[in-house]
C-alpha cells in the first residue's frame, strides 16, 4: 500500500515542502523525499531562510566571500537565497517537466519591505526571475492591496507567481481577478499562457489563533465553532475556487491553454497543543489543491495520516453556515481578524528579514576576524 503522502497525490492534492536549507539539497535528502514520499514542490520565506542561516555553517564561505567583495547585507541575503533556490529548482526539474499543472516548482519571496510598494515589487520579481533563470521558479508576492496590481502585471509579463499572506475569502476573490487579468493581458498581446503557473496561498491555522480566544470568551455560544473557523474559512475559499472555474471568463482562458491557479494551504502545522498534529492537513484534502507542509508535520502525516477527500459539497455548505454563525455572535467580525493577520504577517516577515540581515552582518564580521 502506498504511503499517506503518496495517497494525497493520488487524491489530487500536491504536497510541497515549506522548508529549504543547503544541506537538504546537497545531502540528497531532497531527492529522496521526491522519489520516496511524492514531494511535489517547495516554498520558502524570510523566516525559513533566517533559521537556515542561523543554524548552519553551510553559508559561511559565501557570506565571507560576498562580504569581502563589498556586497551589502541585502545583496548577500539575496545571493544566498538565489543559490539555494536555483539548486532546488534543478532537483525538482524532472517533476516539473512531467507535471501539467505547475508542480516541481520552488518559491522565492520578494523582500517583505516591498509589501506596500507595487512598482518595487514588480521590479524585484523581475530581478529574481531573471537571476534564478529557471522555468520552475515561482516568485512570491503578498496579497496586499499594493500586491494585487503587481501580481497581475508579473503574470502578464510571464512570471510564475505564488500569492502569499492570503487570509480572507474576499481578498481571495480579488486575487482570482488579478490572476485572470494577468493572463488576459498576455492573450491580448498574443503571448502564450499555457506554461504560466500560479498558486494562491491561503493561510489557515493563524485564523484560529485569532478567533479561538474570542470564542472562548463567548462561553457556550461560541463553543461549537472553537478550533473550526480556520478550516471553515479555507473550505469556503475552495468553494469560491470551484465556482470561479465555471465562469465564461475562465473558460475563455482555459480554451487558450490556461492552467488553474490552485489554492495552496499554508500555515497548516498545528499551533495549539490540544489539537492533533495533523489536524489542518486532514481537514483540507481536496483535488486541485496544494498543501505546503513543514518537516515535522510532513513526517507526522506520513506516519499516521488517513488520506480522504474532506472538502465535499456538504462540507462547503457547513463551512458557510459556520462563518455566518460566527458573525451572529456579536464579536469582532472575521474581516477584522483577517485584516490584522495580513498586516501582522507582513510585519513578521519583515522582522525575520531584519533578523536575517543582522545574522549575516554578525557572521561576516566574525569570519573577517
């Protein structure tokens, strides 16, 4: 019998790795995960890179060489990220070549400093796309108001885009529009869209992190919704995705060879110790989706996951009812929480970026001595 992770692939959900280190790539472990555990892609972000550089001496030589050549800390960080992402793209290339819907990709994020800068984001995305120079790269752009036009423009320019820091269903609808707008611009210029790939990264567990404390305060009234708002929010987003695929606008693009922008479930590790370690993975299994999973949760699912499609039409109806029930409690609306989470997500990635820069400065100083 195939492993739980392989079964997820068979059910139509691609598992990506929310993790990257140089040792993972160079040791052959990444290749093993692809071969044995049906790993289909990889995502990275400033927090992941900060931890990688802090925990390893693998980057020291590059830091020293780049620092001695006069490269700025920002330039060093970008060079380190590009080197790892290039190597990971090469390992995943056979998966990408065999995949018809954008698996085998590796995601790199534009600087979080640009989250509210449309033109800066577009420029950075083009620079990363050119420097990595791999067709299976995805550039991550946050789903902020400034990010939306950047997403449309970069897709129109032929860059694969991973939309990140997406929390609300309403913002997700705007992301779908930006995706289609980008493809339509290419069609208008008679440019191909059949090799362009995108995912919309919908963050999950952080929603419960905001709503659970509120629900606890409501006592018995909110108890039925405890630990369920994040999953309900994601399931409603999946229902929106399904409906969007039936519209004439999408059908016209599909006729030109467009590939669906699959929902990607992010932040699916369990933060609350009272919940099962694979709680969010199990609840969000559905065809035409991606789940990017950190190493501990990845191993846990392969050990005791029970794959089964769980976002069904009945589950979508129940999720819609749950969101309505939450709004009737008279507490802060879900939109208020998701707006906070978007801005907080940008701040946390900014903090990680600054910590990474500081780490590089420290290492450069020590190595120079």
